[in-house]
């Protein structure tokens, strides 16, 4: 599957989630205000946060594919990670914090609902469960088509949608349970507890998504398998005496920077060294397609040792 095709499918998945969340957010807000239900209002805030996050993810999909320019010579691939971090912050602030507020307020004020409010709230939540479940199935289907939970969840936009929809299904289930127990027992503590549980769930999901986005933003290395393939390729070159250092960094969803410091066997002239460097770079690019930026620091071991000797550096040698 091409990068453009994958982006198109992810964009459709995000748009499906956005449409579902907008409709559900309005329904939950109206139902929650009419019924005075803290759990339903918490779920409304959850859906509003998810809707805003989908807008962030659409921006990430559009902006991350811009070509490299003078100001950003390594491209804009990390835009995905930045907007995913904002989405995590949105889940925490708009979803988690508001849910905690609703739960504590219900515990202190003692919310009361009429029978009609319970029925309306449960109907809204039932519809929301179907809509969120449909959106989650769409996202999971794309994950499976793109290689399963390993390869399919590399895309932070798709990963965020799966996390949001999965959390939404669980959150709606908690809200239904809280409202039902409130209706049966007459104790608001059940519904307040559901709001607090939804808040804790959202904070946890926001923390996990934010931590992953942070790791990618500050310069996450390529996976060990990719680094291992590059190292083995370098070691297999007859002109390379040793691989002194290998550094990799993800610059986008499917792009990476590779920098290696290698010692060449003695006796190669400058023209031969240039030919070897060009051939090695092409070999790495063929073996690891995501390595779009490759830098080699090639040295002659004997020349380097001579340059680092006490006579060359001015250091005093031992007797």
C-alpha cells in the first residue's frame, strides 16, 4: 500500500470518527442538560474532546506530507507527532478534567433525575454505543488491513482514533451502568463514580498517547530490527573494517535519518573511498526504504590512529 493510499484510508477513518463524535456530542449534551446527569455530561465532554482531536489529526495528515524546504530540510513528517500530542492534551483537559469536575460536583450537590431523564439519557447512550462501536470497528478494520497491531498502529493518527473510540465505548458502558444503578438505587454516588471512572480512564489514555508522541518528537530511534539490518549491511561491505557508531532517528511516519561512522580498510585512495560511500548509501536505501537521509563518516583506521597519537595531538606519551 502506498503512503498516499494509507493516508487516504486514515483520513476516511478520522472523518467517520469525527462525524460520529459531533452527532453524539450534541445528543449527549442535550440529554445531559435535560436530565441533569453528571455521567451523561461527562460523556458529552468526552465526545467534544474527541471531535476536536479529530480536527487535529486531519491537520496532521495534511501538513505532514509537505515536501522538505530550506527551513525544514528533513521535511515535515514530525507534524503527525506534534498534533497527536495536542490531541492527548485535549483528551486530558477537555475530557478527563471535566469528568472529574462533574463527578465531584454530583457527590457534593446530590443530583436528582426524573424517570423521564433516566430513560432519555439511557436512549442517548445506547445510540452513542452503537455509533462509537461502528467507528471503532472501522478503525480496527484499517489496522488489520495495514499489518495488524504492530505495523498498523505505527501511524499516530490511526493509533489515536483507535484509542479514542475504544475509550469511548468503555466510557459509554460506564455511564450506562452508573445511570442504571442510580435509577435503581436512588443513590447518586453510582453516577458520580461513573463520571470519576470515565475521568480516570481519559487521563490514563491521554498519558499513554502523550508519552508516545513525546518520544517521537524528541527523536526516537528506528526500531531495533531496522538498525540491525543496517549494521549487518555495513559489516558485510569488504571495504569496511569496523562500524564505530550507528545512529538512527525517525523523521516522520515512514522516513528516517541514518548516520554511521565507519573505519575503512587501509590503502584506499580518495576516489575509491567516494565510490564506496556512494555504493553503501544506495545499498542502505534499497534495504531500508524509509532511510531517506543517509550520512556516512568514513575514515581510514591507520590514519585516524595516527591523527590521535600523542605526537599529532601534542600529548605527552609514557615512557
